[in-house]
C-alpha cells in the first residue's frame, strides 16, 4: 500500500488581522499630537489608572478628523476586497467610535472586548522601542484542546510610531506595560458594517 499526501489545508472561520504603517507627514503628526494635548485640557478627557483617555465620539480636532478619514479609507480599500465585499457596498462600512488614549510609564491598558462592532483599529501615534505593545488573547475552546507547545494562545504586535493594526473586535486585546519614560499615545477606532 502506497501512502500519498493529498490533504488540502485552509483556515475555517478565520480571524484576519491587518497590519501596516501609515505614511503621515511629520508636521501633520505633530499637529495631531498637539490636538490630543489640547483635548486633555477639556471636559472630554478622563484620567484613568493607566493614564488618560478621551471621550468616545467627541470631535477632537480637524487633523484627527482627517486622520480618521485616512484610516477609514485604508480599512475599506484593503479589508473590503479581502472579504469580497462588493465595491458598491463599501459605504455600508463606517467608523462608529473614535478615541485616543495615553499609557503612562509603568502602566498598561487592561484587556477589553468591543461588543457589537465588526473590526477595531489601533494606531500608535507616539511610541518607542520600550513603549506598550498590542497583545491579543484566545479564550475559546481551542485553549483547552490544543497544547501551548503546538499553538500559542496569545499574540503580541510590537509598537512603532505610525503602525496601524486592524483586528476583529471580538478578540480580547490590551497593551503591555509601558517601559518607556514617556506616554505611549494611541488612536483607536471601531468599525461596523450595516447588514
């Protein structure tokens, strides 16, 4: 008897993560960071145990609005074709929440899940090699059936200024402790797709 390998392999119900670097001009990046600093002096800003966060869905400034437009277009143009969403339906995808946050040195952002959202994005506006990294955890049944030596149940994406990551909103995510001597500034967006 002769054994041959004709097995096909493919992911079933995949959780697709998209990672890229935004090309942001340095003057625009500084203007965005200035708008973030200004928002810290308004009623739309909250001190937290990990640093600070702006109120969701509050207009933070014209440069952040332009940044959101760029992020939205990048998401639709790259993710839409990947999921075979027809171009005429791209207008069904929209950003429903936007906020920025800063992780103080020695602190981390606790894990969270964004319910009733399709995708989520994290953009590192200000970071260095010791800043907080983005991490994901897998708590599904696979955790109990697959040993850690075979498949990991966590994933870390290293921080880098202007790096953006799009990921399914049902995946638990957080950021690792900030070992830098400055705040790690992050811009977050949540996306929905209308049925």
